[in-house]
C-alpha cells in the first residue's frame, strides 16, 4: 500500500499467486501423462490378445466380467483428469472494480490439482489390482522379491478375484495403502 501523503510504502505480503497456479497446473498435466500410461498398462493386462492372460483376468470370462469394469473405471478417471489438466492459470477475471486486474486463479488450480491427485491414486490402484491378479494367474511363475512383498501386502487386504464382486472396495483399499505409504514401504528390503 502506498501512502503518498506520509511518503510511506507498506507491504502486506499479498504477493501474486501465479507461481503457485502455474505449478499446480503443471502438476495436473504431469499427472495426466502418468495416469494415461497406467491406464494403458491396465488395459493391456485385461486384453488377452496383448497379455496372453485370461480375458479380464478371470478364468471364467463370459460368465464373469473379472476386472473389465475396473479398467473401464481407470479409463473414465484418466479422462476426467485430462479435463482437469486445462490450466486455470491461463484464465483471469478482473475483480474489485478493476483494482485487481489480473487474478492468478491459484486457488482454482490448487483445487483441481488436489482432485486430480485423488483420481490418479485410483487409476494407479486399478493397475495394481490388475497386476496382482495377473501375478496370481501366472503362478507358479514369480516376480521380483520387492514386487512379491507388494503383492503380499495387497493380498493381506484385497483377496484374489475368484468370482465377480464390485471392484470399488478393492480400489479404495489399495488407494488407502498408497496414500498412507504402506504399499511403498512394503517394497523396501527387509532388514535381517
């Protein structure tokens, strides 16, 4: 604030939020790329022509839908994240009788980033859900020791898919393990 009569300038610390808005927007754009890749891996796992696994990762395809709807969910969430990737920081609406002529839109960008991160966790959860089922279907073949520990951690909460059941509870359970860090910590080397 400038007080010309007193020859004084007082800073209220109200700095422009553009750097925050741009960082949040770029985060969502990066997440969009990340979840597109994850969703495509899930799609490859449920497609027998690409994976050499049973269709939709169920031994009774046709009778059971397996993880078909989980993959469809991942595709829908990835598409929603793409809509959130439109940058809020490129928009501005003057306010306060044009006293605030350039608004950074940082709050909008941050809220979109929060929503995108929440959705991205679920897309990754679908991939993990499908990957664990694929590991089960490929037995007696095994994966790396680190991924065996991740598989065991998932299976401690989410049982192998034998017959159809709604995938949402399994996706949510894995999402919670991602959010609380327990899934990541399960792949660390065991100290003897």
